[in-house]
């Protein structure tokens, strides 16, 4: 990680770093050869941060930015680019799209917002070469990708017989060959059931053919994940996403973490990361009674310390939904009648894509907007609650600054509520109007930097300004001692960082991208003794023709991830 | 009213993307200022003055501005696109996207227009004395929000994909059309005075189509329900009334399913 040479001094800013419990102290941040260091020489390049806020680079725990379904989204939504593809100005290249931006725009926009690491949240294993090619094509930001396991035929076969060790061996093999980061679970069992035109809406539902339940899949994968001691925990998109009255299913799956202990050498404390919780925190029994249950869900999360969550905030934009939850996308298409794409991925997973307009004048959309924000505002531990929009499902990632504005300013939330045609109804069905909490910059830094880095097991590399860490440092034009009374200024400050240093290189000044940076692909290499049964099962699936490709064509070749940052895990069991 | 006259002096090597040939872009400007308005030719920035001599100043507002192009614009795209008021007259042919995303005012092309004439139009009038290419009054590709309002009248024939995803407004093709008329439409009216090859009203939810000539291949999703006397664009005649597309979803109103209507002039 040290091919970047040179010294930088970020001088005199208000430093906010929850990983060191630093809240607004005026200090200098020294950078040398890509790392944060104690001090630098007089020859260091100086960035004047006086009167500005200095934070570690942002870490996005969950975002759909690369891979086949993102690309299908790009292909089948040319209108997403219409009038939004301006002329390129050197050194940047042409940027396109809004909800499904081009790879270049993705890298640039994250960098403009001061983000240094992004986790691609769903990698279909057989398509991992494509995912890695796209990651490589995305400039500046470091990225990892989570392969999906929740509907994988091998996983279901092993877990039906309770074989945790075989499941772990399969996960270890798959992470190595796909250069994956961790274990993603999407609608466990439900996407497999979708191949029979069915779904799993509760965790005790039955998966056809495989004779297993979502409950068994989640618990089994959690056990296998801790058996391996991976940096990240199981990362779950739960069953019954998006439907009225789904919060009991959410609580039931969260409860599966009770009594499970985190076992790893990466400083991770949780055993389950529950993603885009907003989509799973609804009450009511129809769209007419659809309401927020953010309080009920967050009360549980606050008590249960071995769970982390991210929000999945609805940003009230026209966007593109895309998920490995195939049945959900079909359901959504039936609701909004817009175009629908569906993909079945052999033996592994599926995906669906549908455009969606979150309209603030439609009551359920208003309720969704409020639910996402309520989750953050009820959260007692910002180190376990992370800001996301499940990009692009609830809104594009470029709206993070807007979400931050809403969380930091009651005035801005009330302005949105007041602009809704049916504000009274939304107020009745949610709690947002009664909450006066306004998050602090320290809490925002925990939710966007220190927290997600720790949750991913990357706390010793990212999300912190401690010497030795990768030098991802963002400077925002906000005066810690004198925050603007106009909430719009919070949004604009986070939208365009005053400066962003990525891996020790100045890549953004005044919101303008200066360089394509030196991006890395982060992946996890579990070293485990060979498991003959799993080896035989995997080989057979290729030789017997269950897969359409040969086993030698399956792995991600080195040249597709030419700048790897590999995290080795010695499996001790 | 003030008239700005543009006289072509050079044929663009690539296509000229002349988004600024609109009353809105010209309003309040002198002839000299208009000549300096930016256009694109491929990836290069060019000005109107490099391709036209400009005479006459514009009016104070778009509504007070008439633009006359005295010559052929076969390689000039986006004439009158996004305009809200005023008029544009092209004495000759025009390339693609004439009046695209137009909100108001009038466009008159005395020659032919290429494809995407009146794409995603919201209001105003387009009159073409010659023929039109494909995609008259259609939606932008990929978009489900097509033409919402206004009138397009093509005196000649038109190609395929007329009124795709149409939501409102009227398209009149005075001669023949090829395939795909009002595909996916949820409103609006298309009148074709000549013959149509086929695929008329495929996946159409709501809206109206009148065909004066023959439909060579009828969609299987349309069912004949009755024969009616109608006055369509000044012509009184008997029409066979079909409803459809029966394979598509349809909204309900007052307890009844609402279908798209297709009227074909009775033989």
C-alpha cells in the first residue's frame, strides 16, 4: 500500500475521529507515503483546514456499484442518463447517469463526498469476473465485494444436514476463487423458492426442494462465518423486504444472533449485520395502514449488542431498484407497472431490476422516508448504525449528504414533511414529527467512518486517523464551533469535500476531482485445510454439467483485480 | 414580433447539435449575440455563426421571437427542442429531434424531418409538410413517459414507432405509416390517414388510434366491438371500433375496465 510517496500536512482543522474519541480538537494530520503518521517534515504539502472539519475517509458498508445487475440497470435505463451526461473536463472523463451512474462517475462522486472505501453489496459468484472488472474500472475508491450465499445450492445442501464445517469450507473456497470479501445473504431461501414461483416471507417458511428454512440458513451461515473468523460478519438482507407488517419477521431474524459470539482477529464485535433496515421496519396490514415500526425495531437493536445495522434511507428520488431478491422485484413491478428485468444465476442466486419513483406526495413513500431517518434518530450506538441508501434501491449514494442534513437538522426534516401533500397522514403513521434529536458531527463520523470500518473488520486500515492507517482524509467546509443555521450548507459541504486525500494522494480540492488515484480491490483469503468432501462436491458440480462453465474458467484471474489488497485469515478450527 | 433569419452557409461535417436554435435561447439577443450561441459538432464546441449568417434581432421574450431558417438543415439536429413559445420555420429539411421535449410555440418544417420529431413533447404544435422518419412523438428510449401534449401533423408518411408510450396530445400522419403505432400508450390520439403495415396498439393500455386505410397485419390482442359514425380531423365516415390490447393490464373506472380504442375506417 505504499506506492504513493510524499508528505502532506492537513493543518489546523477541527478533527473528528470517533475511533480515537476525538471530537472537534484542533489538530494537524500528518501523512507520509500513503499512511497517516505522527509527524512530517517541513517539506510536506500543506492543506489549510483552519475553520473546517477533518474526518477519516468515508466507508460505505453497503452499495450496489458494480456487477451484472448494476450493468443491466445501466443498459435498460438510458433515460437515467438523459440530460445528465455533461461534457468531460480534464483530468476527469465523461460521467453519466444518476441512479445507476457509470463506473467513472461512481468513483468521482464518492471521492467528491470524501469516501475512500465502498463495499459492493451483492456479487453473484459466477459473475465475479465481471464484478471485478467493473470495480477495477471505478477510479479512486477502494472496494470489496460480498458474494451472495443465502440461496446457494451447496450451502442449502450442507446446512440442511447441519454441516457447518463443510459450509465453512465451501465459503472459504468461494471467497478465494471470487476474490470476495464476506458472506452476503439476500432473502434467504426466498430467491431459491422463486425458481418455483414461490417466496419465503417468514423465517420458518419452507424452501421447496431443499427442505430447509430461512432460519436454518441464517443460523448456519452465522456459525460458518464465525468458524472461519472472517473480518466481516454475515451481512443479511432479510426475508419479506418492503411489505406492510414485515417487522415481526425482521425481529425474528435479528433474534437469531442472540447467544452467538463473534470470533475473529479483526476487532469486529457483531455476528450479524442487518442491511437496509428501513425496508424491514414496517407495520400495518395493507398499503392504507402501512406505518413505521422503526422504534420497535431499533429498541431491539439498541439492546442486542452483537448486531450492526445500516439504514437504507429513502431519499425521495426517481431511482432504480436492484436486488438479488428476485421475487420482490416482480412484486414491485406488479405494483408500479414499470419495466422489469429478471436474471436467474445458475446454482447460486437471481436478481431483479425495476425503476421506482419515491414520490413525497404518496403516503407510503413518505412513511418510508420517515422510517429510515427514525432508525438513525432512535439509535443509541452510532458505532453500530450506518448511513446508507442501499444505493440505488432507496436512493442514489450521492444523496448521503442530504440524509446527513436531515439527521442533523430537525428544521430540514420538518420542511420536507411540510412539503408533502398528505403530511398529516405521514405524521400519523410515523414518529418523525415527534423527534427533536439532531445528530452531531461526531455521531455522523461514527455512522459513516469508524463504525462501518469496524463492522467490516477493517478498523485497523480505514475509518480512523490513527497513525498507521491508510491515509484517507476528508476536509469539509463546516465550522465545528459555528455550524451554519442554514441546513442546506451542511448538505453542500458533505457533497463537495473541500479536500480529500485518498491513500496519501490529494484527489479532490474544492469538490473537483484532480486525479484517478490508486485504487485497491480488497478481498479476503481464508486459509483452511482442504476439505475433501467439499472439493469433490464442487468439482462434481462442474464435471456433471450443473454449471455452464468449466471449473478452470470459474475463478477470477489475477489480471481482473490487478491492484489487490488481500486480507489473509488463518482458520484455526 | 421580431424575426431572426438564419441562412445556412456551411454543411456540418458531422451533425450539428443545435439545441440553441430555439426562441428561448435567442430571446432578448441581437443577431450578433445569436451568432455566438454555442452548439456542438461531435465533441467540439461551435457557434451558430459558423454555420449560418444571422440577420435580425430576437424579440424580448421567446413568445415575441420568430426564427426562420432559410435553407436546408438536413444535418442540423434538435431544432426547436425544449422550446416554450414563439415560432421556428425551416424552409427545407431538418434532421433528428425537431421539437423534442417541446413545451409550447409552433414549428413548421416545409421539407422532411428525420427521426424523433416531437419526442417526449409536452405542448405546442409541429407541422411538417414532407415526410417524417421513425419515432414521431415517441418516448425517449427506455423512458415510460412519452408525449404528454401538443399536436404533431406530418403531411407525408412516417416510419415506425409512432407515439410509443404516449400519454396525451395528438399525432396526425396524413399518408402511410410503417409498424408500431402507440405501443405501450396510456393516452393520446394517433390518426393515420393512409395504410399501416402492422403492430398497431401493441401493449396499449389507454388512448385512441384512427386508421383511414388498411392495417395489413392486425394485432391479435384487439377485438372488434361495433361500428360507429365519426368525424375525425374533418372527415365524416363509418369506422369499425376495436378495443385492446387485451393482453395488457387495464385500469378500472366506475367498475368497468378501460381499454384502448382503435377505429379503422370501414371498407
